[in-house]
C-alpha cells in the first residue's frame, strides 16, 4: 500500500504540470483562429485523422527505423573507439585535434555533401543522425574511461587479473555511468537531427509529415507531428533509463 501511495506521489507533480500546460494552451488558443494556433483538442483530432488515414503509423515506423539504425551505428563506432582512446592516452592526443575540428561542424552543414554522396532517401538522414550521435558517445566514453580511479587498476593487478580481464571487468563497468551520460545526450541530439534530416530531403517520416502539412497549411497536423516527436523522444528516453538500471544492477553500479 505504501509503495502504491509513493508512486502516486511521484506522478502527481508531473501530471499537475502537464494538466496546467494543456489548460494554458487551450486558453491561449482561443485568442487565435484554429488555422493559426490550433487548440489541444484540434491537435488530438488531427492525430486521429492521420491514424485513420494510415499515414501516421508508416511515418512513425520509418522515423524510428532510421533513428535506430543511425544510433546503433554511432554506438558501435563511438564506444569501442572511445574505450580505446581513453585507455591509450598517446593515441588520444594524436587524434584529438582532428576530433575537435570536426565536432563543432553542425550535422546540417553536412547535408549537401550527404545528398551528393548518398542521393535522396534514407541514407542522407541516417548519415546526419549518425554524425549528431557519434561525437557525444565518443567524447563521453573517453572521459569516462580516463575518470576510472587508478586504485581500481592497482587492486585488479594485485589480484593477478590479466589486462583483458581488467579492461572488461573493471574499466568498462566503472566507466558505464559516464558512458550512459553520452548515450542519453546522443539520443537527444540524434532525435532532433532526425526530424531536420527528414525535413530537408526525405520523402517519408515525421519530419516529412510536418513539412507536408505546412504545404497544405494544416497547422493542426504540424503541431500533431511536433507532439508525436516529443512523445516518442520521451518513450525512447524512458526505455534507455530502464536498460541503464538493468545493466547497472548487473554490474553493481546502481541500486
């Protein structure tokens, strides 16, 4: 019973803020015509309309598939490279200037080249999401590995642990919280640039749906697309938090 009450208490504040935001939105929308600033009820009706047409699910599925592929590529490239550069400081010093030159370039600035290299379709959007996700993962992993306390390595050495065992069972678990910070940041930046990439050159996905609604002056569908982008981003974030807790409990770095 106490656990149920505590869960309700934790949900009360977010629900209150959500209800207050919706009410403020509804009141503000009354001052403008629906074509200029649709009310929450208009946006909900637009979502239902898109769902009935069948286009909503296809756009959502395509966007999630693009994001999943690009994010997985960024993780598979960024974490191993970050572990390597964090462990071998001389290699990191050699390549760090190149990283610091490329990292500040906006992924959107790469879009003309992405279209030239990959053409129109999925590939440019995946490339843009990959660039947006790769550097947060890489830099967070490097910092997390270099922040591992040296005493951990000394203890492992005193117990006669081999280098590979020390790396896999000491360094990686100890760096896990810092790596997860980079993964969370990469989710946000990658999801933002997914919509931007789909707006610029794709013919499907939530970003394309928003642009298509703009062409027909359907502001209710524009805001419906924006709302769905936010809700899907929240769902991805919650899923990652759950995965983080599972892995953290396994490695003993979280309760």
